[in-house]
């Protein structure tokens, strides 16, 4: 993510970069040392989507300040 945004790793915390998902559970986070997007915990598709054929988790990457 850091590479895709053109930011250096030390700049991530300074820019307030964070991952936001719908609902209470945060499924993803941004690893501070690598800048990679990773899962925060194991994701159980059957529990999350039950009988829905196509399961989609939407998230947004928020960067504060100017790009």
C-alpha cells in the first residue's frame, strides 16, 4: 500500500494512514513496518456471508493530509 501511494514507510503514521471497514469488526490493518495490507484476524466466510453466493468485504484506505 505504501508503495502504491508513493509514500515512504516512516510517513505512514505521520499521514494518519488507516484502513476502515463497514461495521464494528475491522478485518484488515496496515502493517507499520512493511506497509502491507494484512488481515487482522481469520475471516470465516460461512459466518460472515452465510447463504450469499458472492461474499465481498469492502474497506477504505484513509490518508489524512494532502497527497
